């Protein structure tokens, strides 16, 4: 996995743990849903500023967004949050 993919999967993991849809989370952090979608798919290189913003929104240290083990868990999440 590439670093953007790991970060994206971790964002998805923490968003799911907080029971937020992409739309709810995007609204919370002032991102467009389309941008959040490409972040979670690992198709964008995030700035340090955005990584910090994402981590703060989940109340976690930024390094947790780089955790490959959590990213692997996120691959098994359902597509939609109910």
C-alpha cells in the first residue's frame, strides 16, 4: 500500500468508528464529499496541514493515520454506514 492509501483507509476507519457518513464527516471538516471520497480511496497526496486537520477532527495524534495495521482493517469495512 502507498502512504496516501494508508492515510485514506485510516480516515475511513476512524470515520466509521465515529459512525459518520462521508457527507456528515465532510460537512464537519469543511471538505467537499467528492474530495473526501478521493482522500479515502488514496488517490490524493494530502498536505501536512490537511493530515493534521483530519487527526484533530478525530482527536487522535497524526501518526495514527499512518498505521498500516489499522488501514488493513479498514479494507474490510462495509461500503455504507447504516
